[in-house]
């Protein structure tokens, strides 16, 4: 239940962050493909970071704290950038939509990755693991299970409506 809640909350955080950036920059872009406030590339990115973090922490892979933070930063930079690449390609292949396109950026690596954002993802992933995730983990362990079920039902309704809409648009 913890991981499901984390995917949802970080997907909502990602949606809010992107929507705020779009609003500030007077962009007409929309974060995510769903009607609700979900941008799952953030949720799955954070989930991957947490799984990697928890796996490595169990192994006690590094005693030097500064070196450990640097290693996490490098790992998160690579992993989160790969998730952005895969997510962009999946959205394009399945829904024929590009929610982001870095082709015009001087440091782009194809459509879905730019070097500047890679470094930002690494920093956000590292910051999250050390400062945000521990607090959310404690909070979510106290939440009743029905909270997760409500989130899942609301998302399934959103998912069904989105798929119906995409199918109708595709058929026209």
C-alpha cells in the first residue's frame, strides 16, 4: 500500500509542479494525459528511486556519507532520465502525444531528454530521498487502507474516461 500511495502522491506533486511552471510561463501545455491531477512519470520515477535507495541501504554499500550522496545523485540522474525517455516514447506510441519535447534545447538528446533536466532530476531525486520521502513514509504508514482504495477507484474512473475519450478521438 505504501508504494501505491507514493506513486499517486508524487504523480500529483509532479502534476502540480508542472502546471505551476506552465502557468508562470504562460504556456498552454497540460501536464499529463488524464482528466485528474496525475503525471505518472513523476510517480514512477520516485518509486524507482525509492526502490533503488532501499535496496542499496540494506546492502550498506557505502560508509562515507558524502560519497553516498554523490553516488545516489549519479544513479538518480541516470535512472530518472531513462524513465523520462521511456515515458515520452510510451506516450507517443500509445497516445500519439508528446507532453514534452526538448528538441529545440541546445543540450537535447533526442526528443525526450535534455542534459540540464537530467541534472535537475538527479538533484530532485536525491533531495526527495533524504528530506521528503522519510516524512511521507511515516505519514502513509499511519493512513487507513481505505485511503488507498479511494485513490485507486478515483483513478480507475479517470483512466476509463480517458481511454474512452482517446478511443473516440482515435476513431474520428
